[in-house]
C-alpha cells in the first residue's frame, strides 16, 4: 500500500492547529484570570485609600472644631493625638492661651462688656465681692480665675465667671427654650421696678415663629394696667432698659379719668433653640462610588 504524503502533512498540520488553539485558549484563560485578580486588587487598594482619606478628613474636621472653639491647647501637629485629647481639660486652660478662638473672643469681647456687666446680679449672693461689697467686675473675676490653683479651684472660679459676668446675661436675654414662667417673672419685675402693678398679665396662643432666623422664636404676652401718666411712662422706660428684649406689637390707651389711663398692650419676647451638631455618615463603596 502506497502512503499518501499529503494526507500525513494535513493531519500533522491539523494536530498542530489544535495544540495552538488550546495554547491560545489557555493563555486567554490565564490572562483573564490575571486581569480579574489585578482588577480586584486595584479596587481593594482604591477602596482602602478612599476609606483612609475619609477618615483623615473626619479627623481633621473634628480637630479644627476643637481648635476653633478653644477648649484644648493647640496640638503639636495638624490634628490631635489620642494622648492629647485624653490630657485635654478645659478648666485648666485660660483664654489667653488660646487666642483667636471662640472661647477667647467671648471672654475678651462679650464677657467684659461694660454695658452687660452693669446688669446687677441681685439674686446671687455669691456674685458680691466680699472685699468691695459690690458685684464682681470682670477684671476681678478673671484675676480670681488666674490665681486659682488646682482643678477644683479652677472649676469653682470658672463657675463664678459663668454666673456673675456678662456671660450669664446672654442666656437671660435670649434663653435656649420657651419658658413662659420666666418671661412673666421678668415682666412682673419690670412692673415692680416702675412702682406699678398690672391689672392682668398672661401669655397668649399667638404664633410663636419669629422671622429673624430659622431657630429664633417669639413668646407673646398681653397685659393691662390702669395708672397715672407718670407710672405708665415709668413702666415703658423700665421695659426699654430691661435686658430681656420686649417688642410691643400693639397698644391701646384709653383715658379713664383726668389722671388715670387704661393701657393694654401685646408684646413679644424671644428664645433661641440651641444649635444642634449633626454628625453625618458617608458610605464609601468598593467600586469607588460615594453615597
């Protein structure tokens, strides 16, 4: 039998082609697996990097807030370390050591304001300086704080500043919540200071929103008084001098006799809800997307 050389060559070529296809297929599978592994590794590295960046941003944000408020000494680096935060004690820090902060601005500009300091602290005996027999001035309160030694003494001196300086007046003028009883007590004191007595004094159910800000609200009251011209004038003068802001929205004046006036008015005072610190969550997805 004669062999067919051409047929043998074709068989060998076909076999070689099969080996080549298998080799190419194997290489493609290996390359695909390698690409998948590399892609997964890149995604993991990118995800970890995004998480680290987000954490660093949060740490910087919290550190900046602490620095701007002035409750801790400035950190040695850009952000506070855990050890620095553990050692942070606001009562052991004076306003002079944290210049340019909210704390120092309040102490330097508000707490030492002479007009606000002139408001007497009649209901707090601890605000009377035993040496001068008068209300503490801010300079005296600050000197008392600077000379205090030990955390307990510093805390006591700090409480004295909060109770007896102009810092106490701010929440008195605009309290942090609706307190109708305190408002009525303030208005009653205005009457007593002017030597008059109201015929009626009561809160109202009028709208409590005030168009001066998103967290500023009004408390409205109505009052009636019958007195002479001098007493009415004294009452209005006392209201004008009061640390508690009182806006008279409407008033009616009627002559009852040649010496008596019937005065009816509706007035508003204000309170401000405390600002709320909202901590937001940020979700970082492995694909690199953010939500």
